[in-house]
């Protein structure tokens, strides 16, 4: 392990589905406590990875590697990490790699700790309607920047106990995981965690990420660490198990409340067990709790494509056009317009010729990280959006120009003209399963 942890950030979607709402819809009995996070209809693992990575701050500009872990890649064959790379403004010689499977979150963290760079873990968990996987699952992302410099924590050890066991698996092309027999899985994973503790010792704080909530809790307790129970319990209650991103969200939660000098053991239990031991170098600064917006079970099912609703009768959208997407990559993925070197005028989208007469004298100017204000807006109640109405807004960036953007994460009361908005990378629509991405505006968090 050579690199230290310089920064970390998490992204949780705005929406929450109360577990009681699932029970009430399916059985008439509102059982279950807490809520799970639900990605918006225009979010997926890539868009959440972009949000978490950008939240790491300017340090990502020096990173040479980008490891993207998920079990729900929106595209196969093509590397989704390349989309994350293009949308986060990292430099042009980054090595970007996709990792998959529930152990990939640990994998991305472990590899980034060795080579330096960004590990971003983002995932959505769905599960069959009525299953524990559905109600205990959650959606979210966590990103970590490793390198040299002023560090938050350092990795001081790593132990893996790989075991070929059918504990959770999913056939390619299917949406739901199949799970092994409880007692067998508990027995095998508990043994693997014991082996890890025998080697790593007992840390100050321990966290265990595994599909089954009760098992995660009992494995954590078996480690004998004083800290971590509150972070892990709150995560399972208010967010849910986030697949490949789960380990990262737990680690971020522990770092938020850690004291310098603490040791944190994060264990990914599944297919054996894998663990990282970290030493905290700086006291944590708890990030403020965000207020979520509750949605109904029918909305969740619709957004997940599990409820075949009558589509809006609108003309079909065009398929993703590879050549213009490549030509306008800086604009489409980086929301980078151009600024004239001669007169400083900004063009959104970029322009080669400036009104001052200068030709090809522009430099890229990204508004992705800027805050704007809503000038005026129009709602389209018969749009093909899965969450109508779709609202288009003219957003003013002060001296830098104006841009027509779709609004997203709109609260039930709407967004007032004059309100501050920030830019967010989202899916605009999906055609034949292929997502198209661009930037939208959302209320400033
Ligand atoms: Zn000019």
C-alpha cells in the first residue's frame, strides 16, 4: 500500500421509499421500519458515480487512475468508467477501468490504495417485489481519492479469504439476485471473518458489508470492536444495502465520526471475506444529514421498469448518435462551453467564431461546477418523462451566459423563478435499453 486517502465523498439520491409502504401495497399491512434510498428516474450507476467523483473536489485533476465498481452497469462491452471520466473533467491520460460483482467495491478501494487514483463505487439494488433484497436494498455512491499529500487516513493492511461458495448470484441479463441457504452462508462467512480478525487484530471501529442485514450485524458484533454499530445500523435503516457501493458508504460514515489515531476495519463479506484496515489521520467532520423526499411504491416500480405503464403518445426519441457525441464530447459530458481569449465572452455551447471577430481563439469553459438561477420555466405535463411534468428552465449563470436545461429532483412544491440551481449529470432518456446522458439543473443542495 503506497497511496494515502486524501478525500472521500458520498452521493445519495433524493428519494426515499418507506419499508412500510412496500408492505402496505403488497399485503395491506404496513410492516417494517425506516426507508431505503431510491435513485431518481433519470439516475443510474454512472450518473451517481459522476456525482460522487465530482464531490471529491479539485484533487481529482491530478489522479492517474479511475476504478469504477458496480453490479448494475448501464452498458456492457463498453466501459462505463469512460463516461465517468468524460463527465468529471479528469485529465486526458487517466487509466479508467470497470469492475463488477458485489466484491468489486472492495476491489476498487484496494487497487486505488495501491496505485493511487479514484475508486468510485455506485450501485442500485432492486430485488423481486416483496423480497428482503428489495426492502433492505438501497441506491447510492461513494468515491475515494488516493495519492500523496495531506491525508484523511491511510491503509495499513489488507486481508482476503476467498471462498468459492454459492451465497448470492445472478444470471447475466436478469435483474434479481438468487441467494444461498441462510445457515450455510452464515456459517461460511462467519468463519472467513474470524480468519480475518485473527490476522488483522481487533480495530477501534469495525463495519461489515453483506447482503443480509441480520448477518451483517452479527458478523460486525463478532469482531469485538467498540465502534461502528451506530454507523452500520443507521446506514441499513435509512439507506439500505447498496451492493458494490455499500462498503464505501459504510467507510465514509465511519470516517465522518472517527478520531485521529482510530483504526477502522471494513469487511466485505460474500464469496469469503475481504478486509481493509485503515488508520485515521484526521478527526472526522460529519456531513450534514440530507432531507429525502418520500415516494410511493408505484413510483418506485415505475422508475425501475417493473410496472409497464401506458406510454405518452409522443414521437420516438432519436437514438444516441455516436459521431456528434464524440465531436461534442466536452459539451455533452463536461458541460464545457468556450470562452473567447480575445474578449472573454462565454459561449454555451462552444463556438469557434466570436462576435468580436476572433476565430479559433477560444478556451474551454465548464459551467458544470457553477451555480445558476432560474429565469423562467415551462412545464410539459404530457411529456414521455417517467415523472411528469418535465420542466424546462432558462438558467442564468450571471456574466457567463444562459442555458436552457431540464429541471430534476423538483420538490412537490416546485422550484420558484429566481431559485438557485446546480448542475447534475443525468440520463435524459433510454432508448432500446441504451441510455443517453446530459446535464440537468436541480435545486442547490
Ligand atoms: Zn471575442
